[in-house]
C-alpha cells in the first residue's frame, strides 16, 4: 500500500514537472527619455512581481510612439497629454485613446543669458516647440509674462501665426519639444520641460523665469493604447501598479529635481 502511494506521488510529481509554467502577461511600453521613462522603468520592476513582464522601448521623437501603438508594435505609449493626442488622432486618423492618467509636468521659460524676462532684448531669439499643442502652451506662457499677445481665444492651439503683438520683434526657432533643452543656450529665452532638462543635466531645471500652472490637468501625461484596449485588464493592472507605487513617486520626485513646483501626480487630483 505504501509502495503504491509512493508510486502515485512520484508519477504526480513528474506530471507536474512537465506541465508548462503559467506565462506572465506581457506589455511593450513606449516612452521618451527622462522622467516618464524613468518612472515606467521603476513601475516595470513592481509589475514583474505581480505577473506582468514589461519591455520599455525608448523613442526620441513625438511621432513614432503613436504610429507604433496604432500599428500594434507596442501596447502602450506614455509621453503625451490629451490635447496632443486629440490633435494626433484628428490629423492622422489613429484609433487611439487614453487608458489612464499619469504625471502632470510643468512648462517653463528658461534663459542662460538673461536673469529675468524683462532683459530679453529687442530682436531676441525664442526657442519654442514645433508641434501645434505644445507650441500653444509655450506661446500662452510668453503671453502670460508680457512678451507677446495672441489672437483672442486661440488658447493652447495658438501658433506663431496667431501672434498679433510682438513689441520686441522676437524671432522664433521651432524644434521638437525634447530638443529645446539643446538650443536653450543659443537663444535668448526658450520654452522648456523640466524633466528633459534633468535628463540632459544641462542646467538647473528650477531656474525657470516663469512656469505654467501645474493645476492645468488637461496637460497630464496619458497612458495611450488602441481604442479597443482602454479596459484591457492587463493594461489597467499596470496603470494601477504605476499609480500606487511609492517607488514611482520617489523616482518622479527625483526626476523633477526634488522640486514640487515642477510636477504633480495628476491622478490624485481627480
């Protein structure tokens, strides 16, 4: 009888040994270098302990990540706010939507030549983002500090063509948002993103001459997926891991130069 039980246990153990292991869920997430990538990498480690294998893929521009999600090459991207996404969907016909909210990054005006906005000279050069929505954010900030005036009610969709008053005859250099940090020293004043400045280690991200309001929740970064995967349980599980991770919060604070003025955790403000 004992011999039969031992034989049964041995056969059962062998059967269990040859069964395939339960595969972990997998996600491919596209990011741009800096605070967003760093926070996603931290969340990926937490996700691993909860059964999700995350591959983080870095992009250096703001066009390819949406193409990659739309084509199914990656599952999520995490780099853009809702107005930017809305513009991309309208312009390109992408079938994309937000599955959740992340960090709200402030925008600043920076100068490596002048200690105040008032010292920006006649004919000064301005560095500004070249995409419609982020350019609008930069122009609104320039209007806020009195350097330009825009057409009424253009809001964040304003472009350089919507400037109606430019008393200092400022000229504008338009570049991809992530590249603004590289040209700041070449212009008199530049729109800047603190997390990119931190990543580049170029200058002090807390040295902005002015900042946009961090209460502006529409510019919080979104977890973007194909529109039929908004409620995907694996996607939603990862977002919950991200939003509830103390390690993500600690890394975000570090990535924004330990300066609470430069960001907010937008999902906590809803």
